[in-house]
């Protein structure tokens, strides 16, 4: 397996923990400032889409916590819509929980160049 980039490592760890999307941004930015978090949404949206398509990550949304245990994975256009919605990335929306979880494929299968994305 190639060495994970910092953003990939952050997603890998948060996915293994079933973290909310806002927690992913907080961990990456090492900040509690939600305005700072917004800067990183495009980076993680691209990475999540790629890894979800390849089976390394799943995204879940539910009105119950924890979303990764109480709902089905979000895919396709619904996933694109969810990732494009700023509310999905906000801290503790009381009406829904949105999180990343581990996919069906082992991350060790990730090969360099798997995702074409900007760094």
C-alpha cells in the first residue's frame, strides 16, 4: 500500500470511527471554527466521492445517532447532493446525523493514483 497523504489518513481514521462529517473537518483543521472548516469541504467531498465509489468509505445519514449503525449508505446522486449541502457538514444538526464509515474494501487495497484529484 502506498503511503497515505495527510487528508487520506484523516479520512481513513475518521471513517474507522464512524465520525460525523463536521468532526472530520474539525480534526483536519485542528480548529473549532466552523468558518475554517468550510474551506476544507471541497477537498473531502472529492476524496469521499472517490473512496465511496471504490468501496473504501461509506457515507450515512440518519435522524438517529449513530448514523452508521442506524441507516443505509447514501450513494449516487443522493451522495452528491448530501456532500454539496453545507448543512451536512455543520456541527450537530439536531434533525440529522451525517457520518463516514468504513467501506467493504480494505484500505490496504488503495493504490497510488487511484483518485484523480487536486491536492
